């Protein structure tokens, strides 16, 4: 009977030691991911003002056209899903870039465009 107790104790200590080995690796992972997240956000912000050939700049070009564009057209051009397009409108166009996004229904379709800054918001 004494041997079965010693086996269970050694198994528990083996598990504890494996946890302590894994724990430092887990704590070092977030420290590595934090600088890369900052680098990514800096890279994304540096690409936004420049007129590059990114999907975001393509969507903004479509929205700046006087006739505007539909969500379906943006989905086709960017391979984004509908909720991603709507999120881009709310998060980037309206909040981050502070642009006046106007929508109107024409012939049963919702048309989105960026209005001139002189128009009422």
C-alpha cells in the first residue's frame, strides 16, 4: 500500500515540475507579442495616409466617387464579408479618419459615399 501512495505523489510532483517549466514560456510569449502589435499598429497607421494599393485605400477611393458605392461592390473588390465592410465604415471611416459617411437608398440599393467636408454632418 505504501508504494501506491508514493507513486501518486511522484506523479503529482512530476506534473508540478512540468507546469513550472511551461510557465516561463507562457510569460515570455506575451512580451514578444506586445512589441509586434505595436509595430503592426505603427505600420498600419503609416500606410493609411499614403495612397498605397491596399484594400482600405481602394475602399476609400470607391467611397470618394460622387456616385458612391454599395457594400456588395466593396465586398467584391476586397473579398471582405459584409460585417467587415460595416466595421470598416464605423471604425475607420467614421471614428479614426473622422469622415462624413453618407448613405442613401437609390432604386432599392443602399449607396454609401463620403460627403464633402462643407456639408452638414
